[in-house]
């Protein structure tokens, strides 16, 4: 990953319609499983 900051990197792509448009990577570029929870 180019210019990686911190421990994890989150990439979100348009049209932001579902979790399929979100990717989370660790410092080595490995995809991390993620889950979106409800607020509250």
C-alpha cells in the first residue's frame, strides 16, 4: 500500500450502496473482514 498510515486502511467506493463498496486492509495489504453495525 502506498503511503499507508496507522494499522488499518479503509477504502470506500461510490455509490456507497452496500458493504460491498467498503474494503478494509491491514498494513501488509491483506483484506480484513469487516461488519457494519447499527447505531444505538
